[in-house]
């Protein structure tokens, strides 16, 4: 259907999806927002929810923003087949489209082809500079393979529509950041909303949103899901008290809040390491460095959160892991230095600090040191992101070649889900408990059998 005929239906469809979303997560109606900031605050969560998950959104795509990309991509996907099966018709179609793309003045052509070229021109106006010519598409040109760091779990193999619409989504993200930076409107200014948005992005950061609740480790309580979703969108968790967004609860250790947040992340990693084939008994949790085979001075009091031997990664060395959870926002809701315009700055600093804290592990060559860090909104550090696929590949190394890829992807989905859900559950638990945080459960659940994994293609 041409884009100009889609707009009315798309607007009604988007409104219905947003109404359902607001009902599911108890989001207040527009009229109940603060009158002074209502137009800004209400529009920012709405815009963010319609962004792809890889850009910090919720994947509730804006149908009025994507019809041109979808229409152009439908012609791009079909053009080669038309030319091969019906050469006469295909050549006429290709001639019209090529003329429209290169002509200074529009030529006479069927309306559907005019709409197709207009849709492509619109995509270019949104910033898509790599649009192929119609001749290249008809010759069989395929879309490029996206960078794995720019995709999210739940996204399948991308066709032309991904690239045609991605520029519009990126432009909408830029506009959202400009609105979040209000009232100073300076792109380099410290901004709570931008720091939160950066912290919501990154590989596996949104895995909790697409993980099926197949076990306790991947299941949310209703209140936990509500808190995680509202925090992602920058909305208040509670309208009572002074810490409506939970900023102070996440940065103070009253009642052991920070310990509980840390423990939830630690337990999730212990579950993943155990399922990957590592040996993680109780003695290897919070283990003293002097009680390992790495030589250190007598009386050394440093501890490792996890010591994991038995894995065939990092040249088979035992993994010495420091687990940490950081918040890009202070207790008053202000962005920490360097978090508003660059994603993962805190995690990079934590990795450097971890290397400085345990230099003997690196210099001795007797272990592989990892900083398994995450931010409270979901972003994981590079070492954690790189380690998960390695663990999945090694776990499947002995399988038949035809089963390795799908099984490894299934494990990657499960493990990233365990980590992401565990992180958000721990954060939600800390935010919801006004007077402190109880210790979370540390018991591991039985590992899933490979034959019971969800099929991932």
C-alpha cells in the first residue's frame, strides 16, 4: 500500500498500541502530568518507547515514521524477482524507476512507481546516504551485514527495510536527545535523560524485554517489571516521598542496598558460568586472592567475586572475575561526568580500575582477569559482552556442525536473559524497598538441557 494511504490507519494503530502499553504498566494519562513540564515529559517517554530497543527504546515502532521505508523496501525486495520471471514487465518497471531516480524533472510513470521513488527520496532526506540505485537492486545487490554491536536480541536477519528506516530512527533519537537537554539545549551539557538513554543502549542491554519466562531466573514479578520499564523510560516509580525515581536508593548503602544490587548480578553470572561448564562452588565466590594459585604478598586482603576454572576460553586459564554494578546518575538524579554524550564511560573506567587492583593476575599469566560490569539501566561492559558468545561457542564445540550455531544462539539468548533479568530484578528490589534491601536468593537453579533450548535460527 502506498505510504500516503497508510498514514490514517497507522496513526490509529499506534494510538491503540500506546493505550495498551499505558494500561499494562499503569502509566498515568497525559492530563495528570505536571502542568509545567507535562508536554516535555509526556512526549519524551512516548518518543523513547517508539524507538528500536538497540537505541534505548521499547520497540513499539512508529508506523507513521516507517511507511516510506517499508514501501521502498518492498519494491527493492521484489524487483529482481520481477525482472527474472517477467523480463518484459521488469525491464519497463526498471526503466521508469531508473529515470525517476536520475531525472531532474519527474517523468510520467505509474503512480505506484512514483510513490516508490518518492519513498526512497524521503529516506535519503532522513540521512540514508547509501541508498542503492534501482539498477543495482535489480541486479541482485544484497543489503550489508550489520555490525553485531548495533543489533539487539530479538532482531532477525535484516533486509532493505532495516537500512531504509534506520536513518529515520537515528534522526528521531537525535531529536529526542535535544528535547531531553532542554532548557539549555546544549548538546555537550550534562543531562539526566541523555545519560539514562545511553545506559539503556548497548548489546544485551534490553535482553530482559525479549526473554521468555521459562524459568525462575528469567521471570519477573509484576512490580519488578513495572519498575524496570518505568525506569527505562525515565518515569517516576512512586509519587510519594522525595525519591520518586529511586536515584537515592541506588546510590546509598542504607540497609545493604548496594550489597543486594551487587549480589543479584553476581548470582546471575554464577548461574551462567555453571551452565557454561565452569566450576563455581561456594569457595570460589568472594574468594581471597591469597587463597588462589596467583602469588601475592602475605596478608593480602583482596577478594575476587568469582574464580571460575574449567572453561575453555581465554586459553583455558581460570577466570578471575570482578562483578560490579554502577549508576550513571547521582543520588540527586544528576548525570555523572562523561555519561551524557558517551555510552559506557563508567564501565571503561571500572575495567581500568580492575586491572590496577589485580595486576598480579595479569602479569603472572596464571589467570584471565575480567571486569563483568553493568550499569543499572542495562548496559554491559565490553569484556562481559565479548565473553558471552565465547562461552556459548565453547559450550557447543562438541556438537554436530549443523547444530552448533542454533544451539549457541539459544544459549546466548538464555544467558543474556538471565543476566539482564537478574540485573533489573536486583535494581527493582533496591528501588522498591524504601528502608533498605533484604538479601536476594543465592541458590542456583538446574541448568537447562541443550535439547530443551528454544530454537534460534
